[in-house]
C-alpha cells in the first residue's frame, strides 16, 4: 500500500546530523544526540523488517493441527480481515506549500542579490571619494545640488550654524 511504501521511504531518508547539530544551540546538543540515538534505533528496526510479510504456510498448519476444518475456518477469517488505511489528504497541500515557499525563497534570494549588488556599488562610490579631510567644500557639494542651493541661501542670508 502507499502508506507502507512511504513509511519505508521515510526510513531510508538520511539526515546530515553534523549540519543539524551545528544549527542547534550548545545547550540542546545533548538532547539532539539522544534523539539521534533513538532515531537510529527506530530506523534500524524499520529497515530490518521485510518489505512484505512472509505469507502464512497454511498447508503446514493443516498437516499439524488435528482438529477438522479449524485451519480452514481460521484462514477464511484471516483473509476476511481488511485493515483500512487512512486516505492521504495532506501530501498535496504540503507539496503546494513547499512550492510556494520555494518560489518565495527564490524571490528573496534574487532581491537580496540585487540589494547586495547595489550596496557594493554604493560602497565603491564611497571608497572612491576623497576623505573629508582632503576634500574642499566645492568638491563635497559637487554631486549634491540641493545641499549646494541650501548652503548658498544660508550664506546669502548670513545664517551660520
């Protein structure tokens, strides 16, 4: 069934425990180590089970049980048992959310790279300028026309700060 197959696939998932451990605070690493040990024990137990259970050898029991029709009756009852597995109603939603999160993450990465590029250009411009100690007022106001106008108005009105 799909549930059994997905359980087996989940048991085969390999975690990068060192990467996970590096992102966990120091205080919680002992708990993570204990969790890892429990996980590995459960994973080992899961992987030791066969994918499909061994079929019942009904002929063996018919030969070794003397009560008439007991094995046939038991076999009919066993075959009549049906274990319903719950319908998977969340995988589709989880996959949809995963795609949305992935597209949002890619968008954030793209915007971050653009912002980093803009900031690098701004930094290059700042680093290319002369230091304030070596710069004249005219050189400083050269690329700031609004500030230049304000300074000229202030000087004309004799407003000194």
